[in-house]
C-alpha cells in the first residue's frame, strides 16, 4: 500500500486551525491530518506546522518550523508515532497517527528535498558527526549545519579541525564560498 497517492486530497482544515496558520507567500499545504490528541500536523511546501486544539494551555503554542531545521523524522510502526527532532536541539515533537499517513510521506519528501549535500564523519566507535548543506525551501537560501553525535565536541581540536575542513569543502561545492 502506498503511503501517499497522487491525486489524494488533503483534508479540509477546520477554520480555527486555518486561522492560526501563518502561511508565507506562495506556501501551499501538501498534507494535513489531526493526531490522536486533536493537534493538526500540517506539511507545507516551506514548513512543518503543528496546531494544537483551541483552548489548550499557553505551553501548547503552534509549531511552525522550516524544513531545513528538521534533523530527522522517524516512524514507529508499533505505536503509530512520528517523532521529529530538530537540528538546533529544540525538544523533539511526537504525534500519533492512526488514520492517514499522508503527513508521514510529506515529511519524508520535504526533509529530503531540503538536503543539498551531506557528509558523515567518524571519530571512532559510536562517535560521529554530520556536516550538511540544507536549502531553506521558503526562499531557496543555503545553510550549512554541523550535527554532532553523542560524546563529540567541537572543543576537541581534532574534531574541530575535521569539521572545519569538511564544512569549507561542502560550502565550496555548494557555491557558498
């Protein structure tokens, strides 16, 4: 079974959800679905949104983050949970979908579309980092990112040297230098 089929219609957003979206110029909704808590998760051409039900506490502010800030999205088939982690270290978001998987397919496609170049670096057993050139899908600008794995610190001169060299090489390849 395909997760997303061409021509599949995005559900109509409830008016209270649509009013809370701040879509940019030319930004289009690709997929949208409520999770089991009633939070609407919306994948657009430029961002990932999560709009909690009206009346939720102030702690439940809508999420509106560009795709190039997504570090990873993972799907747990057993619990029907989509977990999204962020490059900047912000708390992960988790949504449970038991119905439509349309959002899952859109998240995968948009994250992949934002990756221009990536290089995995190894610093020994279970120590790694990634240097990535990502595209902001809203405006086309390119950004370099360094994502350090557990136990890997830029304060380590060897790590700093390898990361700096890799970053410079990828920036040059992407035309950022």
